[in-house]
């Protein structure tokens, strides 16, 4: 396990995603023997090609897909068929070593517990990195990836496509123009887990069914502690298990917190508190439901914020401004400002929205061509991705995963965010990172 020295979080968080302060100079732009010109296609490798990995490789398919890697050949079969000239690997470590000269960038779309080791190896080798959300399994890993990306000057982005969307930019423009007034409360809820996976609250299975022949279970485990294969882990249901996933919070909050994190400048806070109420957990799986309350210190021109997350069927209270015939829905968000309340990107009630139309600000933020196009542009020396690791996705992931630390610690936690340290419950710091299984490193 590697360690980081003291970090300058002021540099680490230097502003919103609209004001990013480093220049990416890809190796194939610098010139030199064996390096490609900017006009040539990038060599891209996909790490994890089933499920979301399929669409991530597809998003980069206008470039040259030179390699694909998946521990489960059956899950990767579709991608392999569409890219017959790409070499297939099961172990990303072997792939990166053997094809170092052919690979410019990677997509990382594995289970959560393998995001950081795979991404870090690629970054240290100078490869540009697209990693699915949540960026990492632990808070420490998120900090480490952000620092490594800055050090190695590679283009990076976390797979939160919504960050490129119109609604996130409008939210920022409205908040910064004072349309809502100071925002003091945010409520966000999701329908996860439930119908999406049902392993939360489950004990470890005692039976030992045979492992599918096309799945390399040892490689799937990667840095996680050894245990026998079982279909309650792979595929998809791994999200509910502490060793592999990050629960409903990790699955959705990087999406759901995104616009709030950006608009309310949460990355500039020096400290926060977090407390979790939940159905209980057994040390194996996440709770069946949880309500997690963050209190984030005042920052820049923003007041202290109460941010509440709900999952597993729990929901925010219905706003008094909401019309009787409108439902909260299975997923949603509410921002409560001194001047107005926003529900799912609309001021409520609707009559108030219509009244305020004339006061809505003009569009001031640059619009995005989409997450994969942002990534390709950044690799070729253009402006960094909005959701790049150092300036946005790493601190966003740290904040999100602090909620899982609160679940495990069972107490209200106070955080010195710059130091990445819980100040009031020393034992909680044991959950900031995890030990890797022998043979795996960050």
C-alpha cells in the first residue's frame, strides 16, 4: 500500500470545473521516435468491457481500439466481436506492460474495487484515463488518483456523463446569478438498491457453486480479500458488498451530487460533518436503506449547507410549494434557497417558475460536446475535461464516500478535508483506505 505525503488541497481543489489550471501535453503530441502526430488516431484500451464497459469502449470507437481486457470472456464477447483487431487480455497489468507503446489512453469500467489500481497503473505509465464512477472504492484512493493525474500531466475524466449536460450548466448559472438566493439545504434520493440489486442486507453465502469456465475469479477479486466465487457477487450484484462495491451511495451519488457540488462550490470547503442513519449492516453488505446527512462548512460566497441523501425507499419530505398532483418520483433532488425552491431542475410551484422567466440569466458557461469528445479533445491538448480527476472528480468522490465511512463508524464524523482525516473519531480513519491483497498495489 502506497502512502501520500501532505497535500496542498488549495492547489488540489483550485476552483470549480469551469476554472481548471493545468495543461495536458500528451506524449504523442510532443513528437519523437515512434510517437503519433495529433492528426492520427489514438491507441485506446478498454479495461472491463462488459456492462458499462461496452458503451465506454463504444464511446472511444472513433479512435483505434488496440486492446480489450476483461476477466470474464463471456461478458466481453460483444466488444471483442466488434473489434476483431484488438488484442484480448484478462489481466490489465499484462496488457499495459506488453502494449505500452501502442496504448495512449484507457477506459476503466471494472467493479468499483478495481478502479483505482487499474487507473493508477495506467496514469503512472503516462496513459490518459477515463474511469467509471465512483472513481474509487476508498477516499484515499480518490485523493491519490487526483494527485497522480496532476503529477503525470495526463487527461482524465470520471464517467459522469451528466456533467456534460445542459441541466448542470443551467443549475450553475441560476445559482451563481442568485435566482434561488443562498442555498442552505439540498435533498437527494434514489431508488437504489431494490429492483437494481438485492444483495444489501445479505450474509455471505455458505454454498460453493462452480465458477463459470470463462471467468478468471482470482483476477476478478483483484485487490479484494480472497473468497470463493458465487453468483451473488458477479455480475452487477457486487455493488451491495463492502469488499467490492460502494452501495447505492457510490453507484448514484457521483451523478446526483455532481451539479450541486459544482454550483454550490462544495470542493472549496475546508471541513464537513457527516452522519448516517440506516437499517443496520453485518460487515458484509451495505444497509438495506440509509439516510446520510452532510453539513458542509461555508465556502467562498456560499453559506453552510445541509445535504441529505436517501436510498432504499427513503425519501425527502414533500415540499410545501409542490403542486398536489405532482409526485416526488423514485429519483430526485430539491434545492432550498432563501428566494426559491428547485425541484428536479424547475422552480416550484410552476406558477412561480413562469413569473421568474424574465429574470433567468443568460447562458454563460461553455457547452460540452459530450464526455467522450471532451476526453479526446483533452488528450490532444485541448482544455481539460470538466470532470477531470484533480479538480473535480477526486474531491467529489471523497465527499460521497465519506458517507460510507460514517455508516461503518456508526457515529457523526467531523472531517478536516485538507488532511483527509476524521478529527473526532480516530477509529474512523481506518476506513479511509483498505489493505490490498498480496500482488496488488496502488
